[in-house]
């Protein structure tokens, strides 16, 4: 990515004399905390290779933000939602003080809080008219299209890594039909279309540091129409694992049935907004989204790490194996 000057970009949003530090969370965009005379904010450079219509994405986000009082966008000096120049596409959010996010769930109570948070967030999203939303990344959770990308990556073997990962490739192929089940139902119209977040990993939920109460989901880039199962799936993937998604030591990676049950109870029990089909696929959603991540990480590994930010050459393979381990445990424990 081309270098850019955080201070001069901050000026476009009306901030002089700032100090800043990079926040390394996230695999796609670059994020900085900026401290200014008017308070603290988050400045982000959007990865426009992935979000190819960032202006439309920002319109989506601003529609969602109407429902989230704690989060807002700072406008540029000329009143726009973003600043764009030859160095990139930028936006600024307020920084929510005294908030905390987690990389791992550490108790069933916390897992239940996550389930409740998602339930309440979905309730809020259901007030948004989905037809006004642009589809930020078409086919984002479409397993058929993810398998096409995977098959192509295996065929091309662009960086000569396929031989090394024949076991992982075999795993993907063996699981193909089952993994496509939710996409297949969604395409057939058997699952209701809702406004969904599509990146509901644990670290995208903010809680109040003092009271522990849920504040909001952040990272609204992929809010678009989908099935709630995409979101429950990512919540299960990240909230029921005893380790982070790039933990190398697979002995530390376990699927917690206790967390899963707590989450399921909090999200599903008495939830009248869910159909019977959605309820019956709650566990399957966790397997499916964990699988799609494994598939995407492996595809990126085969393509030579062109999509996700990596810190070392085997990073995407480590992520793949980590997600596969979770699926193996789910298969033993909840199916
Ligand atoms: C990416 O950039 P980040 O970390 O918010 C990815 C998600 C994955 C996630 C895995 C647009 O999100 O789909 O779940 O990595 N976002 C995009 O950690 O591809
Ligand atoms: Mg994201």
C-alpha cells in the first residue's frame, strides 16, 4: 500500500495538531487512533481493492449509523462522509471511550452476553429498509462462489504451494456438499432475507469497560442483505473457540460446548423473529462460517497471500488449520 500522511489526512477532517498510533486489528483496512484537541477518533484508510465502491459502502454505513447513537462519522471540511485523494480513501469515526472488545470468550456468561448482543443488534437492523442497501461485496458468504475461487486457486497453483497442502485441499473437497447447504437454502428462498452485519466476530463487539454492558457492533463495512445465519455462524466461530483464529498451537484450539450452549440459549430461546428452519440451523451456521473462513484462508494461501494481511509466510495456512481443528471438534461435540 502506498504511504500516506496521517496528519495531513486528519486536517481534511478539521483536526490540527494530532498525535496518532496504528491499531493493528483487522485484516483489510488500516486503522489509526488519533488524539486531537477535540477528543479521540479513529481514522481509517479503506482497502479499495476489496471495497471497490467505497462511496456506496459509506452510504450503507450512514444509514445504519442512524440507529446507533454511540457511533458517528466525522465529516470532512467540505461536509462529506469521506476524503479521497490519490493516496487513498479515508473516513473518521468517533472513538468510543471506556469501551473494550475481546479476542476470546472466557466464560459461559460472556458467551451469553454475546448471544444477547447479536440478538439486540439484529433487532435494530430489522428496522432498516434492506432495499436501500447496496451489496458491498456480492456473493460474500456464497459457498458456491467461494468454492469456485478455491478451485481456481488449486488449478492455477500460482505460487507452487498446492503440493504442500493436499491434506487441507482434501478436507475442503470432502466437506463440499455439506458446506454448501445454507447457501443452497438461501438461494432457494427457504431462508428469510434480513439486513445482516456479515463480520460478527467477537472482536467487533464493544462492551462498556466499567459496567460490562454491550454497546454496539462495530466494523459496518459489510452490512448488507443476508441470512441471520451468516452472523450467528461467525459469532459461534469466534466466540466458542478457546483460542484466536491464528493460534499456531492446535492443542490450545478447542470448541467449547458450554459457550455454545450459552450462546444458543441467549440468541435462540424465545426469539420470535426466527423461523423453525433458522433455529434448526443454528449449530450448522457455526460449522458453515468456520468452514468458509478455512476455505478463504486456504484460497488466499494458494494465491500467494493477496487478500488478507499476513505477518509471516505461513499465516494463512495457520489460520486454515486452526479453523479446520474447530470444525473437527464441532463434528465430535455438537453434531
Ligand atoms: C476480515 O478485516 P477484518 O478482520 O474486519 C474479513 C472477514 C473475516 C475476517 C477474519 C471484508 O475482516 O470476512 O471474517 O477477516 N473481511 C472481509 O478475521 O473480507
Ligand atoms: Mg471486517
